[in-house]
C-alpha cells in the first residue's frame, strides 16, 4: 500500500481517462422517450414503478376494507381478495421496490456518483427499461384478462397456483404472472450487467472502491446478488409454465381436482419452494442493501459528520450479501423438512443479525454528537432506523424454529415483513427522493407538504403494523378472507382491525400529498442551486443542475478523497467535496 | 441445491479473490490527496485494459451459470422421486456434441487468426464455426423429433421433461450466441472493418462458445447418466 502524503499530489490532469463514446440523441424521441441517457432512464423507471406501486396501494386499501368490514363491500368476494393479496405483494416487492432501487436510483446515481459520463452499455440500458415496462404491462393485463389476475399468493406455491380452485389458476392469471416475471428478469439482467460493469470499469480517476459512497456499494452488491438470485425465479417460472401448459410434473404431485384425477404425478411442490426462496430471501436484501447504503449517505450528509466505521459498513454490506444466500429455508420451517436443516438455517439466519447490527450501531454512532439537521431526508432516515430495528427484532423471533412454528401464517409474519422490508425501504425511498429531487429537477421540495407527508406516513405505518403483531400473537391467521367461527379470537381483535383499516386509508391518502408535492415543486419549488445540502459526493459537483447529457463538462472529475469529509477540523467549510485536492481543503497528518 | 451451492462457492471465491486486490482494508479517511488509480487506469500499465464488454460478458456468464446450476439442482432433487426413469440418449447427440466442440475449436482458431490480423484465413474459419453451431442446433431439434417418435414425449416422465427443458434452454442460449456470431461473421466479410473491433468480437464469441460447450458437456453427462454415478459416489462418501 503506497500512501502519498497529502499535498504532493495536488493537481493531476484528468485527461488520461479515455472518454466513453456517448450516443448523442438526434430527435425528441431519442432524447426523452427512447433515451440512452441513464438519467432519463432512471426517471422512466421511477415513474413506471411508482405508478404500478399506486395500483398496489389501492389493492391494499381494498384488502383492508374487507378485513375491517367483512361482507359490507359486495364487489370484494373471496376470489377478488386473493387476487388483491397476490398482486399487492408481487407488485410491491418486485415491480416497485426492486425496480425503483436498482432501475431508478441505480441508474441515476451510479454514473454520477462514480464520476462516469453514462452507463457502459447505454443501449442495453434502454432495452432494460422497455422490457421492464413490457413486464409491467403484462402484469397489469392480468386485471383485464378473463378470470382476472392470479390469486395464488405472492409466493405462487404449486400445486394450488395452477388449479381451478385458485383464481386465475386455469385462466390467464397465472400465465400472465409467470410470463411477466420471466420478462422482468430478462430486462433486469440487461440493466444489472450495466450497473455492475459501470462500477467495475467506469469509475473516475482516483475513485477507488473504498472511496465510493455507500449508496454505490449498496446498489452494486444488491445487483450482484440479484443477478445470481433471479435465475432461480426464472427457472421456477419456466418449470411452472411447463406444468401448467404442457402437462409436465416438475412440481405437480398426483392430485384429484373436482373429483377428477389429473394427469400430473410425482412432482415436488417443495422443489418449487426451494427455488422460490433461493430467490426470495436474497430478494429481501436486494431491497435492503440499497436502502442501507442510501441511508448511510443521508445520515452522514445531514448530520454533517463522517460515516462512523466506513470500512465496517462496506464489509457488512458484502457479508450480508453473501450470507443471505444460505438462509432461504427459514421460510420453509413448516414445510416438513428435516429438523437438522431447520437448525442450520436458524443459525445462519441469526448470524446475519451481527453485520446488520453493526450497521445500525454505526448509523447511531454517526448521529452521536453530529450537527443534526432535521431536514426531510434526515427525518426519513431516522424513521428508517427505528422501523428497521423494530422489524429486524421480530425477525429474530421468526428466525427460530420453535418460535416460528406457532407464529407461522399469522398476522405476526405480516407485521414483521411489512415493517422490515415494506415500510423501512419505502421510508428510505422517500428520504432519497427528498434528498436527490433538487439534483434531478433543480428545485427543492416544499417543506410543509413534506412534513405533513412524513409525520402521517411514519406515525401512520406504526399505527397500522404495530397492532398486527398483537393480532398475530392472538393467533389471527393471515391470508384469510374472513374469520368465520373462531372462538379463540376475542371481539376486540375486530375493533383493532377497523382501526388498522382507518389508519391504512389515511396513510394511503397521505401519499397523494407526496405526489402532489413532487408535481407542484417541479414548477413552483424554490431554486435549489447545484449543491443545496452542501454534500461531498460527486453528483453534487456537476457543472449543470440538472446534470446535462454526459454528466460532466469537458473533463471527467478526479477524486482526491473519500466521500465523507464533513466537519473536518481546521477546514474552512464543514464539507470538502471529493474533487478537492489535498491542499484545497486542509492538510492532515498521515501516519507513516 | 448442492450443485447451486457449489456454483455459488466458486462465484464467491472469485469475488473474494477480486475484492482481496481492492485494498478493502485501507483507511480512505487518511488517504486524502493521493489519486490511487483503479487498476484498469494505471498510468504505467503493462497490458491494455480489459474492455468493458468483456467484463460484461463474464458477468453474464455468471448469470447463465447460475441459471443452469439451479436447473441442474432441480434435476437432481426431482430425480430422487420414484417415478423417474432415465431417458435414452439418442446416438445423434454424440454427433451434435462433436459439432459443437468443433465449432468451439474453430472459434479458438479464429481467435488466433484475428489476433495475428490474418483476415483472409479468418473468414472461412468464422463461417465454419457458424455453420457447425447451426448444425448442432438442427441436430438437437432432430434428436427431439427422434425421441418423440420413439414415444418419449415431454409430459410422460420427469426425466423427459427435464431433457426437453434443459436442451431447450441451452439451445436458446446457443441461438443468442449465433445471432452475435452471425453479426461478427458478416462484419468480417465487410470491407471497411476495424481489425481491433473485429478481434474483440471474435474473442467474445469464442469465450461464449467455450462456456456453452462446457455447459453442454455437463448436461450431456447428466443425460447419459455418468453424472448420476458420480453423485451416487458422493452420496456414499458423505453418508
């Protein structure tokens, strides 16, 4: 390791980096619609993801209405209820969270944060978005297909997913769902190759891996994981399509349907579960790792303090990514598998708590004695930490086989995963949008509207999901259309359900405030300037705001320092951008 | 899922090896001012940097590898059930295997010719590689129809289902590679070709072809049943 003392490498010409050949759009269509500019693609991804996410939000309202007022809404019957559950889950996890974090934030932030002009394969990047849009359209087509969308639950477990008792099982529903997933995975692979190779090959001079902002680390690791995990879902979808269309028996056991013996025989539903969760568990971290990274940057910037334990944060991201591939069967404790496996998977599951806890401690220690500005991004980041800790702790309960078995398939599980991978990442998404909106549009979001949205969402989601833990402990099952005769559930549970529903309606409505804010501020927001948060990372140092095509001016930036030089003792300002040479900020002692 | 875990271990080892060269133990907060260059931008580099497309291809091969290792995992797990009886391997598969191997050899040859800038000899070799790969695909379809004619239809038995699905997936990947190879071959015959770019295309095609050949050999050994003996051996050793 060669350490060059500060000052000796003052001005280094940046000309040595070969410029990538940029595609220059010739018409309005190629500039804004079939654009190869990662920033435009990012906005396209985000708008599409948020639009389909709103559909999923409405679906959750409908579910909640049914749970609180069973029988009151005639148009919600059992079939519809299952369709709502399925589509809500699938949209939120894959088409909203995955697409928004990797396709949206990944596309916007990776090239800017590592100092590249664009992604390395802009054409593939464009294809990636259009294939994603196709996947969303196929998915949405399910609502209009005969028989409606599939109601198999978001895990799509066979054999029920392809039987006539399940909505969409023998109609178009399941076919559209499986094809949409296959298309999504193809599109994602094109994008994912871009994100990985851009981080590997596209970094500006001086941008070593250990100088990258944690946001890039999070998105990078999550993309590598997604590239390895999505093939499992791909294989599972293809095999299920075979079972449904061509009569094979990969997953289908011998089964009697409506008094009629089906052609299938010998297939293994457990095999599907293995494949599904081999994708499904890493998927949790595919969503969580970008959130971890982004939150680290928000906290550091808005607390004006360097991130505590940067190295540990990087290692923790990588270790979490690796461990998440060997815990999948903790979703299958009740599938009748060998108890010894349960012990193994419980152990690996609990071990993940260690790197995760390191991250939480480091966030809190970054806040410790920081100069905390309670801006919107900071509020969301703080809310994330609390929510994530809450959701993570119930994860420790569910990770243990003996505790999981009675809690499995109750509302407790619903509460757990909504806290940890529903609300927590969504809070980060809001924080990140508030943080980078000035860079994307050149204008600030309205603070008052933002505060209204934040407090309603933060407190409201607690009001929704905290009581669900209690319902789960009472034994209220999940996925049930209505309770029926259940002596063990007290009437108070029903009152609680009404409360939860009312809160869900309010929180959902609060999201409209946020959307209104996005549109309103686009035209009426305060001018932001290039670096409103006084942040150090490269995306705030672009010559134009919003960044022009090609991101940088004539020369690419050169990076002289890590991403977290906030409140450096002796420096004139409380932040030193990554592009400032050593003598431009402050001279520091370098240990020999 | 053992196959998948082994594959992941290999990928993990590659990632660890790569990360170990990335100074993950450095203390970036103490290294202000120095412009440590990433490897590929080294000022005094000995060899030219690896092109991004090549890195992209390797990452893609990782994804394809994950896909096939998962499918093979599923194969082994499904095989454990009682309704499984092996599909006979059509003799034609041997011919196909030879064609695919020769296609790979031809591409390797093309790689050398392109490396030396011998355009004249490059063209026929590329065309031969292309033709052989097409022959392989046609042969696979022929093998399918032979099997179907002999009564080994898709839904009859899980072994058949896997045979058709795995060969189908593999065939689609070969088809994708063929599209790229066709593009390269056409370019090789064009007049205004940049030797540097062509060399890269041939290089990438060859790497992809070798990888798909390796995948095919593994699948073939699976169908022929040799892999099963190996798995049995492993099982006896483990228990």
